């Protein structure tokens, strides 16, 4: 196996002068899952938003050996599937199947084929019965699965998830964990949920003050920084 993602010297300063991340180095191997841990404001979300070019800072990002640039960003976004913290930011079509099919339609896939593939993906994730429902009618856990389906249908190399257990009750968290465990893609997961992190990841990176302060096996990082990982606003 080799690295499917490499980040070197990544920094980002917002318009208000806040330097959210500074000098981040990171790598992700094929099939590996890495948890990003740290308090709110430590830079995790800013980092994630750079991985498919939603934010552009200073530094170097390679996905699948391809450098992220203005010219390559569309191809990079096909390889890096981002699941937002709030599923409502990702679901906006009248029905669930249309939301899942949206990315395919943007690629020019005919509506009949897009619908067939979308309903197939929903069945694969155990939520086929939701295909004709409106997203606003769904539970938080159902919305999260639909958001994941809309990303998976585009067959990304990497899944990036920002606080995926937010708004989920314990059964929903367990269902999401089992779903993600079953997927072959490499994953980067930012979370405050220690149990979820330990269930999904082999390795963790601890963020503090916009920098990566530590990196190692998930158990070691959790034991070292547990009290700071669970800090919330």
C-alpha cells in the first residue's frame, strides 16, 4: 500500500486575520482510517475543507499522486468525498433519491440511470425505503446515511467526515459506525466522540492551536489527550 493523500506545510489565514492552521503535515495510506482529535477551534474543520479544495491555503496537497491546483480541483473532488457535520447542509433536493443522484446528474448521467444507481446505493446502505421521502422528514441518523450515500455513489478514494456523530442518538451512532467500518475507502474523521474514534480509527492526530501536536496509535493519543479531546464550546 501507499499514501493516497499527502499534505505538506498547509496553512490558512481567514480574512479576519485568524490563522486557523499553520504548517500542517499529514499523510493517509490506502484503506487507513485516521481520527482527528482536539478541542473546538483547534483547526480540524479548516484542515478538512482543504482536502477537496473548498478552502485554499498555502502548502501542498496531493491526492492519488495528483497535486491539488485550480486546474485539478474538479478531479480531486471526485476522489475526496466530504460529509459535512450538519447533514442539512448537504441535502437540498425534493426527494432522497434525487439528493443521492445529484452528483451523478452533475456529471451528465442520464436521469433514468442516475435514479437506478441512487436507489441501488440506498438499498446497499439499508435505507432503500427512504428513496421517495423528503429529506426534511428523516431522522438525524437517516439524514447522515443519505449524505454518505450521496458521497459514496461517486466512488471516491477517500471519505472525509466532520463530526459525523453530531445530532445522532446512541443507536444512530452505532449504525453509522458499523456502516463506516464496512466501507473500503481510506477515511479521515474529525470527532469529539472518543468511543467512535476508537471504533473506527487505527491512528489519531491531535490538533491544538492550529497545529498537529501529536500523531500515533489511537489508544495512545486518546490516553494522552482525553481531557482535551472532549472539550466543547
